[in-house]
């Protein structure tokens, strides 16, 4: 059987994707990137979403430790989580700004606050994600997981670019990093007719929907890179990564009956946030990214993305649908 087909089968269901991810943790890597020798981040302003816990919190600590001015964009934990990052990193260059990624209005307010308080950014890390125990609607009638895991990133990135917070053409190229998942390989296709339309589902479908929205996110990231770097010479490199299974609180909405078992499995088999954040830190700091328009890492290894995510027609179509939805939501808000 061709290698590509085997790779597709390994991610054809959420359970297989999780088991494959765990198995990959114990495989000897063909090529593993190293943080040793990667430059520090002194003088660089980094905005990271979902930084109040788990992977985002650990990343904020490590980036602050490496000299970055870290801006934690969070829904809760202000100012306690920021103080904790300062204490753990030994750096005072840590700020916080509120954002609720389920609310487009809150995203707009955050963008305005970033522009007023911090000016331009050097690195944007889109990290926040959620797995709900069942479908929920936002105030705009969208699925909350669709909003937080995909559409909020589209709104935030484009808003920061349009406001001048992510500015191309200077001596230092800004970069955009998107925390994704190998579960982007699960879906068979993109459901174009259902884009942005709320449909109820229960916990059994939540995990597969998570993978589906990660496919949308990675497809958008590739299209974003093509639009920002049309000549192949990066003006704003875009990178994505899967940190592998992380011992975090992303499954906090799972049924109480399963919580003890999940916590045990996470603790035994999943990576600590402090270990899992290494590829995020690498992509935020490495010089090599300046000459690469698009990069994808699984753990600390380069890996091809699913073809659906790199398909140019998929990217173009997804971008157009996302723009239409953005305009529709903006119209409702007037």
C-alpha cells in the first residue's frame, strides 16, 4: 500500500488520530529540530491567544524567559496569570489584554487595544482552542467551536493586518504561527454548503468537529501565506504546528464520569505543556523561517500537511466564504 494511503488511514477517525499521535511520541524521529542555538527574542513583541493555561501559558513563560515582550490575550485570569508568567520566567515584560474569541465584537476591541497599547507586533501566535461537550451557539448564531477554533483566527489575523499591527515591509519580518492538530487529516472533505451554518451535535461528534475545524484553519493558513507572500519571497512567514497530545484542560467539558480516567491517560501518555511548547518557541524564534513562506511541524519534525489543506482551490474558496461571513456579521452589528 502506498505510504500516502497509509498516512491517510492513520487519521481516518478521531480515535485512530489520537492513537497515532501517541505512537508517534515514542517513534525515533527521522529528523528532529533543536532549540539549541535558536536566537533569543529580545526586543520582539509577541501576542499569544489562549495564554492563561496549558500550552499557551507554558509558551508565554518560555518566550518571556527568552527575552520577548509577551502579550497574553485571554478571556480570564487577568492579572493573576500574567503575574504567574512573570514569576516563572523572571521577566517583567509581560502584559495582558482581554479577548473573548467567541465574540467578534470582543475581537475588534482587542485589536483596537493592541494598536493603542503596543503598536505593531513581531509575532502572532494563534493558540486558543476549545472542545465543547455539545454544540453551542454564539450570539451571532454560529457554532462556538467553529467560531473559536477557526473563524476567530480569520478575524483576528485580518484585523491585526488591516490595523497595521502586523506590518509588512520593515527590516524585521513579522510572522504568524498557528497551533493546529494532526486531526486535520480526519475529515474526508470540506463541506462547502454547510460553511458557517449551525447544526446541533453531541459529545460523540465534538472530537470529529474539532478535527474538521482544524482542517479549515490549516487550509486558511496556507491561503494566508499565499496572499501575504505572493512572490515566494516571504514578507510575513506563516507557520503551523501540531504539538502532539498535550496534558492540558482542553477536555474539561467531557462528562464528569470520564474525567478521572481522562486525567490519568493525559498524565501518563500526553506531553507536559512545558515540553509540548518547544515547536511553538522554535517557530517564534528561528531565523530560518524568514526565508520560508509556509512551514508545518509535528512535534519537532517537519511533516507534509494533508493535501486538502494545501489545495489552492480549497484555500481560495474558503477565504471567499470567510470574507462573506465576516461582512454578514459586520452588517448585523451596525
